[in-house]
C-alpha cells in the first residue's frame, strides 16, 4: 500500500486552542496527542480532539499545505473546520470505529 499523508487540526474544544500538524500515520499520531505521549503544546493545552483532516499522496504537498494553514488567520481555520465538521465532533472515533488505540 502506498503511503498517504494527513494534514490535520486538533482542538481543545469548540473554538478552543488549535494545533495543526502533518503525519504519515494519522491514527497513531492522534492517539499520541490524546494520550499526551509526548510533552509539548498539545499536552500542555489539552488539545485532544481531531476536528479536521485531509489526505495527500505527496509528502511535499502535505507539508506545504500544513505550513500554509499555520500562517492563516484564525477565522479562516475555524471556517475550514466548520465546513467539514460543523459540530466540532471528534473525528478520531469515526476513523477507528472504536476507542481502542491503533494496532
């Protein structure tokens, strides 16, 4: 299977603190954020909810997209999230089908 890359946004709550990242393993990376595996921004501010993501097949495109989103005004990020996820639901459980860690 070819590697795919995800650009994603995590939130502490609706309209809360946001974190934008890029990864080649979305399920694993979100699980790490949710369980504060690594100390840093997301663990400090309890940014544990996956609220938006998009998939890319080219790592360079994914990294460029992440960098561009990080430069955006907050209002643009909120619109991006609400266009995909108007209720700010945690999308992680829908991707895993359960509350278990990725295997």
